[in-house]
């Protein structure tokens, strides 16, 4: 079955950097895109960045200029390079994958989440 495995979270000081990665394992007929979402304590989950299999990217306003999303189609892996991190970036970051499953329906998968904590 399809699973998403995330890594790279941790504790950093304001202004520091972290790199997250997420790899999709299992079977999917077609992987159309992947993305990163985050959920801070007491807040709703929000989109951070997405990337399609063709390389098109979108960013939340808060991420533009600081975060970079990239992917490796051969490895079914997506990355998120986060620079100049601020305390407001503290959240659990979740990897997401969308595409067409084995039975032909659109599927949406989520990773378990990785904690990012930015101290001031």
C-alpha cells in the first residue's frame, strides 16, 4: 500500500535552516503532485508549497522567498528547503501526495508529520 515517509524536522534557532524530505512508497497508477502542509499548535492545517510532476510550483505567501520545494520523479521524493526560519514557522509539517490510484480514482495521501521548532 502507498505510504509517505518524512524526515528532516528538528529544532533550530531563528534565522537557521532545515531541509525536509518525503518519499512515496507503494503502488500508484499516476503521481500528479506532492506538497507540504503545516499545522501549528491551536491552528488549522495550511498549505506551504506544492509541486506537480511537471515541475510547476506554488507557495503560500509566508513561504515565498524563504522556502523552496523540489522533487525527484525517479525517486518519488519531494523536498522542502527552509531558510531564514522564524518562530512563526513552528509547526508539524505534513507531506501530501495526489494522483490516480490503482482502481482509477483520484487519491490523496498524507505522511505522519515531522516537527519543526524554531526558537527565538
